[in-house]
C-alpha cells in the first residue's frame, strides 16, 4: 500500500468512527465525558481527578502556573486546584493527557521523536492561544487553551498508527496536509466529541486564513500557530516553515487596540506563556 492509500485508509476508518486507542485513552475519555456533564460540579470533579495521580499532579501544577495564579498564592490540594481552574479548564488538562496517551504505545525511536516534537509544538500553541485570547482577541481563554491542545490530535493519531503502514511518513509533508490532516483530524475530533466551535477554529487553522488584527477563535489559533517557536514535524518542509515565519513577522508588530503592538503584548505575557508551557510539556 502506498502512502496516499494509507492516508485514505486511516481517514476512512476515522470517518466511520473505527478508531484504535490505547487502553489508557479509553479511561481518560470516560473521565472527559463525566466532566462534560452539566451536572458535574467542583466536588465531583475533584474526586474524579484524585483517582488519577498523574492528572492530580498536573492539575495542581497548572493551577499554580502564572497564567492561573496571578495572586501568587500557591495551593497544594486537588480540590482547591479544581476550584481555581474550574471544570472547563480541567477538561483541557484531561485533553492534554489524552493527546499524550495517543503516543504512549509508540516504540519506534524515530516515531517517538516526532511525537515528542509534535507535543512541544502543541504545548506552545496551547499556551500562546490562552494568552492571546485573554490579551488580544478577547475570546474565551479556556476554549482557546482547549483548541490549542486539540489542534494536532489527528497527527498524534497518525503517529500512533504509523508502524502499521511502513513508509507512510516518507515523502513530502504536503501529502499529509492534502490527504490526511483534515480527513483524519475530523474523524478523531468527532470521536472525542470536540465542540463545534473548537472544530470550526481548527478548520480555520487548516485553511490558513485569518483576519488582521485577529478577532475570532480561529484567528487566535492561527496566530498562536504562527508564533510557536517549535514547528510540527508533520509539516516541516522549508517552504511551510518559511510561510509560517513570514506570517509571524507580519503579525508581530501589528497594532492591537490602544497603540499596543502584538510584540509588546507578547513580551509582557512571556512569564504566563513560559509558566503554562513548562507544565504542559513535562
């Protein structure tokens, strides 16, 4: 099977909802569904988080990051962490675990290196999206964080299946962009029950069109993607990197409101970005 047929095969399976996830992803999906229940309150959410030591540690760490702890008051309990973050942000924390778990079964060193780089890229985009939403586009920061975490989930799913299709990652990155990214990404996002607003923003990222100055959730995601210092290993052609760098250069000095430039806003927000990034990457 050639690589384009392999993309089409995985995409067809994804469209039918025939997705193969590691066992730990299934457990996290059940937790995500519980958190999505409108009747899930802080106390119930805290109990769910406490049942998973890794999730509990990450929840407390994110709650103490500069992005969520502007008062500087450190907290040590899961309940207080959940209370500070809220259930919606907690869904982003669980989503980050799901994305990482998709790569947990990868044993090939080359594929694992790609998965690690893809997560670094994802973490940068998520952290930047959260800050850009609050400081620039004024869309909901919790939703922006979630969209940033989920925007490459199709790529992680591809890497988790790549060993079954030798040579699928050989050749030009444009093959993934044209024949795999949207088709596979849509299938995985649908399976994960990602809200339509977030799917629409990720669609905008795939299409590559945004307003200047940025206004929407899609614009937020696109700008964060352009500004991220780590690129996706699935789209690393010199031409693609050059286009992203050029868009970032055009954006960084654009005026945002009261004579502030994007570059000045990002400089002021660097501590927030780095604090959240540190928690997401590790």
